[in-house]
C-alpha cells in the first residue's frame, strides 16, 4: 500500500475517533507466565475523565478477568495520552512521531538501546491495542519501523 510522504508526520491521533492513550499493565501473578509480566496497552477513550476505570472495564471484557481496582492496586499505571507521550519524548525531532508512543526509557549500551539517543522501545510481543483499525495500522507501522531500527542497530554493532 502506498502511503503519502507525510504519513508518519501527521499525528496518529488524527486517525482515530477518540483520544489515544497508553498504559502499562502489570499482570497479576495468576495471569503472568512466570516472571513479572508487563503489557503496553493502547486504547482510545472519548472522555478524558475516568480513563483508568474505562481501561479496567475494557480489559475485564477482553481478558475475561475481574479487573476492578487494578488502577488502585497498581496493576495499571502510567496512563498517558498520546500528546503527553510526545511531550515527554526522549527524542528531539521535527515534530510528533508515532515511534515516540513506544518509548520506554533510554540510555546505556545494551541491545535494547537504539539510535543516537539510545532510546528503548516497547517490543511487539508485549503490546496490546484496543483501538480503531486506522490507529492500529499506524501503531503497527511504527512497531515495524522499530523492529527495522533494532535490526539495523544489531548489524551496526556486529560490524563495529
């Protein structure tokens, strides 16, 4: 599919029908696969109020578990809008990039550190998306770009 040249320059928030959020969900022990298990969860909400309770209700329906109180208990945390994530980004760029939505930290020389700013990004296998199809496509495109950057970084290290 051919995409316009400014495809990734337009904020992903323009693609959806509501406000885009990202949260970190730490799975309770009965749901985790051994070691502590965290998910990066994207979701859309029409309201800015009560987004934590809203996410609890979405996860309860989708994962078929009782999630009431997960925000209070610390299982759901760091709920940020896409705008907040862009403002908190570790990368200086010419404007919002969908990649910024996946930033989880930065620094160091480990294999997770990518690019000149040594940015850490969420990995595809820990990302869940409860969003409209157009937003999901944009987020998947950003994840693909991150995986390409990871592969480039691995080749650079191997050659260097």
